[in-house]
C-alpha cells in the first residue's frame, strides 16, 4: 500500500465547504502519480522511453462521508496487475486526524501505445517486473 496526503483546498469545495464529488477522481489521479513516483516511474518517462501510457477504462467512487475545507486526507493506494496489459488501482480516502473513511474508489487502466490510435500493448518487461513485485506485495496486504 502507498500513502498520499492532501489537504482539501478552498477550490476543491462547494459553497458549503464540502469537497466536490468530482474532485475525488483528481485525488485518485494524484495518488496514482505519487505511487508511480515512489517506485521510480513517471508518466512522462513512460511516454518518452517506451511510447506508452496507462489510460483509464473504468473509474468508480463510493462516497461515505464528506471531506471539508482544511481537512488533511490520506489516500491509501493499492495496485494490482491483472495481466500484461491491465493495471487496477484501489483507493481508500480517510481523514488523517481521526481515520474516518470518506470514500473508496477504483480505477482500471490499460497500457496503450501512443501511436496508431492508442492500441492496447503489453507492459514493457522492465516496468511489468517492477509493477508485479509491488502488486504481489500489495496482494499480501489488505487489498482496498
């Protein structure tokens, strides 16, 4: 599991100071990016070195309680390789001060080549091996 902390900013909220529901997908994206950084991978590096990207093919979020302006939230991220093409992330968002669960989410991605209309492609061996190592470790932990 990887942890990312974010503070709910004013621009994240509606007029009641509650985090706007759509922003949770931005929070998930930030947590995914931080997960990749923690294992030495960047989206730009994937593009420049391998001409690939992980595109979203499914996303969902289940809201439990509201986050409000000023809350420090913690996003726990688990990664699971399905095969040589698909990578799924699960997220649990909680308020850091009291560990209250605020939301749970899932994002399923597919590895695509950035030429020829974003066709599905196998994850390069070096990246796959690193993701498999992490995925196996996350599988031993509580998977979201």
